[in-house]
C-alpha cells in the first residue's frame, strides 16, 4: 500500500506497451514509458519507504500516478493520433458507450 506516494525518478529505456484505461473504455494505444520508476511513500504503519519498480509493475505505477497528477494515457499521444480518436473520445464524454461496469458522466 502506498500512502502519499511521490515519483522521485524514472530511468531506463523507454518501451512501448498497448495501454488502456477504465476511464477511457475501448481505446488502447501504444504508449512509451521508462522501464523503471522510483517511488517514495509511507506504508499503512506510516513507515517511510523508497522502492524501485521495473517492467510492467513500473508501468502500472506510472499510469496510476499520472491519474493523481491529472494526466491520462491519451495525453502522451501525438496531436494527429488524438485528432483521429476525437469522435470516439467525444462519444465517451457524452456517455454514448456501452461498458460492463458503472460509469458516470457530467450532465
């Protein structure tokens, strides 16, 4: 469990992985991220830790940390690619999508 987590560094080669997100259903794109991330945090006993995560674990932590920072995986896409996805993103924003989990949309 990470409490008050802060990414203090990313390192290694960037590698592409086809990411998706429950917040943006039915859209997946290759996203480049560094192969490792170092995180400073406290655990459930408020003991401080600094840990480095590699590979898919590091990628997941970077993806989830981006949410804390107000960033989504589509923010890493080049402008042309985002433009090509615009109609799909608009449909998601307007709630015109069917998923197997509960989603709420602004009115």
